[in-house]
């Protein structure tokens, strides 16, 4: 499903495809969807307004929930780290 694909797969970097990192990204999306009760972005692309907002302000993904600890946010942020290589 596109929702669970990391951004580097949309940017043509599939030759450097890291299965482990991709699985961590997908797991983090599931965790995020469970904690926020939201589907977030459709694709991890700048053309997706929700994803674009996240890249500008990582707190934007938690706008509709207050029931998440700062520690959980840190885990999610670390797991959804954007690969700028």
C-alpha cells in the first residue's frame, strides 16, 4: 500500500532500497495511525499536503491527539526520519 511506503521509494532511490528501514517506516505508520486514529497521508510525497506539513513541522501529525507521551513521539519521529541522501 502506498501509505506505508517510505519517501525514498517515490524518489527513484530504489537501488538503495533497505528492507529493514522500510519495515521500520511501515511499522511506525501503523503505530502512528493507531495513536492518532487517523490515516495521515496517502503517499509520502511533498505533493501530499499532510506529508508536506509533517516535513515542515513534525508536531503536525499529533495535532488531533493529546493522549500520546513525549517519549512515544520521540520514537515515532526517530522511526519516520526522512532520508535526505
